[in-house]
C-alpha cells in the first residue's frame, strides 16, 4: 500500500506541474478531471477516496470546489476593492499631510511677511521724516537755484548778443572768402595760361636744342672741325712722344735716341696732313719709331705706366681715327 501511495503522490506531483490547456473542460476530459482531483485532494482524504470512481469524486467535491473558488474570487475582488479604497484614503491622507505642511509653511511665511511689513513700515516712517527734512532743505536750495537761474538767464542773453555780433563778423569774413575764392579762380586761370605758355616755350626750347644739335653735327662734319681735331691730336701725340722719350732715356741712359726725331713744327704736321701721300708716309715712319721705342721700354712696368698716363685733349679723337674718317 505505501509504495503505491508514493507512486500516486509522485505521479500527482508530476501531473500537477504540467500546464493546463487553454479552454479545457474537466467534465469532458477524464485525464484532466483526474489531475484536478489529484491536485486538490488532501493526503488525509486519499484513503477515503482511493477506491471511488472519478465521477463519484467529482459529484462529491466538485460543487464544493466551484463554490470555494467563487468565494475566493469574491474575496479577491473585495480585497482588491479594499486595497483601492485604502490606497485612495492613503493618497488623500498624504495629500492632507502635504497640504498641512504647505499651510504651516504659508503660516510661517505670513508671520515673516508681517514682521517684514512692520520693519518696512518703521523704515518708511523714518524715510518720511528724513524726506520731510530734505524737502525743507530743498526749499532753500530751490530758492538759491531760482536766483542762479536768473543770473544764468542774464548770462545767456549776453552770450546771445555776442553770438549775433560773431555771426555778423563771420558773414563778412565769408563774403571776403568768397571774393578771395573768385580771385583764386582767376589766378588759376592765369596759371593755366602761363603753363600753356611754358609748354610752348619748352617746345620751342626743344626745337632750338635739336637745331643746336644738328648745328653741332654739321660742325663736326666740317673741314674746320677736322683741322682743329688734327691740331689737337698732333699736340697730344707730341706730348706723349716727349714723355715716352724721357721715360726711355731715364730707364736706358746708354741708349742713343738721337736718330729718333719728332716732327719739327705744327706747320709741317699740317702740311703732311694736307698732302695725303707724304702724310701717310710720315705717319707710318712715326708709328715705326713709336713701336721701336715701346719695344725697348717693354721689359719695365714704369715705361708702360708712363705711356698710359700720357695726357690727351678731352672730347677729341686720336689722329689715327681722324685719318680713317677722312
């Protein structure tokens, strides 16, 4: 018997944990009715109902179970309603407590406000007394201010008269300035005309300069300029010749330079220039003599420096270039 009860209790525990299908009916489903019976029967009732059929067991306690379930549902509804009422009363009590706290705070604020108002009233009373004394003092200040205003009005009238005088002077100066501007415009016109005259004079000067330049070019192309150039070139050549002769003689005292003779006079040089054949020959001979003198003086740097430093006439061409130009 005991092992069988253990197996039934184990099976009941296993079957009671299984979920019930939705919409199932214990009256139509034998297994479901057995499971319900096994789930609700107490251990003390097992011996009484173990030999009974399922229909007998259902007819015995199913109505009671349904009634109990209904009662439990009603109790749950009542408890839920009681809980709602309790929560509502609790909320009302909390709201009343909060309102009480707010009213206490408002009462405290009212007391504080009343104290502040009393202080403000006392302060305003003192302020009124102070303002009354200040008003009395302001009356005397107002009287002195009226006297000051009268004095300043007299000053304003005097300044207005001075302003009118200054306005008249400014009008006269403005008229004088207008006249000066007119004169300045005339001066500017005269300056413009003078500038035009200056431009014309500048153009005339430029044309005169060009004419002078052409005259200079014509003079340079003339025979007179060529003769003056030859004369100045001959003089420069003669001075250089003498300097070179002295330099060579100082460097080589044993050297005999008596055979090297320069042209005797400027007249002979002019005659040689006039005669092209004789002039060419004389120039060639002089060039040979100069080359011989320079060849003898080449070993020393002093002779070269003496020859380089030979003075020449500024702005004139050498004789060789003049001959080549002819």
